C-alpha cells in the first residue's frame, strides 16, 4: 500500500507518517523501482503502535526504547503489545470519564460550584450577608478546595461553623468592606489585622503563614482583588501570623 493508504488505514495524516519517519520512530520501507515506498501490514501495525504509545504520553526517548524492543518481535507479539497499549489508554479514558461524571453531578447540584454540597453549604453560611469581601473569600476558598482538596478546606473551616463564629466572621467582613475607600494609613487597619489574627483558627493561620511566601498563588490572587487599605490589613495579618510561628 502507498503512504496515503497506510495513513488512512491507521487514521492519521501522511504528514504524521513522514514525521514519525523523520523522528526515527517508524522504519521507512525501501523504495520500489518506480520511486514509491510500498508499506505492508506490519508497517500499519507499527504505525498504530507509535500512535497509541504517543497518546499514552510517553516521551520521545521512551517511545524509541519501546519500539526498539519491538523490532525483534514477531507480528503477533507486536499486536499483543498494541492491544495492551489500547487497554491502558482505555483505562485512562475511563478514569477521566468517572471524574467528569462526578463534576457533572456536582454542577447539577450547584451550577456555580465544582465542590461537594456540604462544603458549598459551609462556604455559603460563612459568606452570607451580602458582603463583597465575603463573596471574594468564598471564591478563594472554593478555588483552594478544588486544587488542594476539599478535606483540607473542611478541616480549616470546621472551627468557624458555629453560630458565634459565623457572627464574628460577618462582623469582620463588614469591617473589611468598610475599608473600600480607605488609605493604607487608616487607623482601623492595625486593629482589624489583630482581630483577624485572634479570630482565625490555628490550623488556618499556620496554613496561611506557610503558603504566603514570594510567588504565593492564593496571596497574589487575593491581593489583586483588594484596594491598598485591605491589602495592608493582610500584610499586617501575615506578619503577625509569621511572628507567632
């Protein structure tokens, strides 16, 4: 078969076939007297194997090592290896689909969130009351939950779910909102930073202090949303937390 027929059989482009030749991943058959290359069934099997291995994420060196081992095998052995590649790829796809199904279930329960309903409830209770800063805090904690793990966020929030703790949180959020038009030298800033340090549970303050160094993703995301006075509150808060470690 010609290169176009080979490519169509395996489901790739002729450019892909030539690229694999160039990389040394697929042997080039000798040219016939008429100048054309004649591909055989084994070439189609090998091309399919390269394609499946590449889909599994193997590096170029890893591909070469595997394919070098294939060179001395009988066609049946290569076909069996190809079947194993497909099985591994199918397992990866199955795992991804299971994760996607879970995300779809969460979206059906709460279209605005990709976290579990119980954590959604905790965040909703904490940020209720119409505070702009509370809404921002909820978004940040939702992001942390999706990246670092919901269990960690639930552990951090557990001490803040009592009625008294929620009432105090709403008071602190209101004080942060009140700094919307304030300057970094506002006299309310230092007292608010101190009250936040006293309010936050030890597990949360430890996590904040440990992950607030240069390049901290959560700190940069938060600071970008704050005005200078609110940013100063958190600068003083983190200084206080680090001094307490």
